[in-house]
C-alpha cells in the first residue's frame, strides 16, 4: 500500500523519521487499507514543496479514477482547479452554493468590499 501512494520507505521506519509529506502519504495509505470510500483533505499542501504537491495531486487523481471520493478543503483556487470536479463555498460557516468547475471561470478582479470573499465573487459572479 505504501508503494501505491509513492512512499519509498521501509514499513519499519518510525513515523517521527518521516517528513510532513511522507506522513500525509502514510495517512492516505492507512485510509486505503481500511478501504475508505471518501478521504477528507484539509489544506493538504500547506507544508509541502511544489514537487511534493505535484506528487500528491497525482495520487489524488489516481484515487479519484479508482472511485474514491475526495473532499479537498483549500483556499487556493488554483489547486482546486487542478484536482476538483465541483466547488462548494461556505461563508461564516453557512452554505453559499456548489458549482461544477466546468461552468465557472476563475478570474481575479478588484471589487469593492461587498462582504463576499474573493473566492465567492470568482465562483458566483463570473460564470462562463
């Protein structure tokens, strides 16, 4: 299972000897061993290098292709565009809406402060 997620360490390696990205891979492997159908990833790239992010995205795409559902929580829209199918926006803990990424256009514009986050404006005001 470790090889499946791209971790090239012997299974006898202690967790404290692993990098942050390797620890994340161990967690993904643990979920797969338990045959998880859904993985929740909360800001998984916050401590990763660009190379590690690319490796993680490849794993996410492979898991998605195998039918594993992934809830990917991030404030980085460029990442969501790379790994997502749909995007859901919450504001102040309340549901705002869900859209397929195929029907929105992420674009950056300066707007007056209308109480919406940049992500909300991009998603819900700039549809294709």
